[in-house]
C-alpha cells in the first residue's frame, strides 16, 4: 500500500477508503449470496434435465433397435427422405452483470406433414423412432442452456470470492495498518505539543 504522510487529512482519506472498501465487500457478499441461490437452483434443474435426457435417449435408442429389427435397412431410406437442417437461435441474458448465452427453446418434433414420408408406407414405429430422437434434440438444447448458465454463475461466484478475500484480507487490513500508524504519529506529536506548552508556561512563570 502507498505510504501517506502522517497528517489528519490523510487519516480522513484512509478512513473514507476503508468505508468504501467495507461497502464494496458488503455489496459483493450480497451479490454472491444471490448468485449462490441461483447456482443451487441451476444444479437442481440440471440434474432433472439430465435425468430427462437420459430417459429420452434410452427410449429413442430402444425404438431404433426395434425399428431395425422389424424393418432392417429400410429405416435408412426413411431417414434420408425426412432429413433436414436444424438451426438454433442464441440470445444473451444479463444476470448481475454476467452475460449468459441461452438457446431459445423451439419445437423440434415435427408433425406428419413436415416429415415427407407416408405413415402407411414406413410404419408408425419408424415415425415414433424419429419423434423420439427429435425429443432428444429438444432436451439437449434445454440442458445446454442450463449447464452454460450453471458454469458462468459458478465462475462469477469464484471471482467474487477472490474480490471479497482481497478486500477483507489484504486491502482493508493494509488501510487499517496505515491509519494506526498515522494515529500513533499524531498522538505522539500531540503529547510533544502538550509537553512543550507546559514547559513554556513554566518558563514564563519563572521569569
């Protein structure tokens, strides 16, 4: 920390710095507590979404195995006929000053008209298999947004903890040490001034 001349002005300046540092630490703690609540909420949400994704993946894979068993290589032609490009839209949300990308939720499960295949010609099992994997895509996009948010919030909590520790363990103690040093010098000067004043008064009396 920068050394200050032992004056009352500098003592007031350091006292102001200390108050600002305390207020900053208090605000950071409030922010951290709010982020912690959001973090644990995201943890629960991610666990639920992960379980949902695993369940839908198992169901879709099971349907795929059944379809291959019943229809053999026919499923590849059905897949080729109904292929499409999948696009996602990403928006950025600001939470406590943190920019968090979020995938906009959209329906990936298509109706029959959008598949370009005949339910009679291909069979309902193939169509249900396709629907199952479309649900998997929806679940992946949903969990991706939640896990990105969880990661960003966790990183910000760590950064805030470092800032709080720096304020409370380094900056504030350093300011307090500087204030005590100035106070000791000022007290010593005051005692010297009192002593000199008393000695001056005694000399005047003697004369």
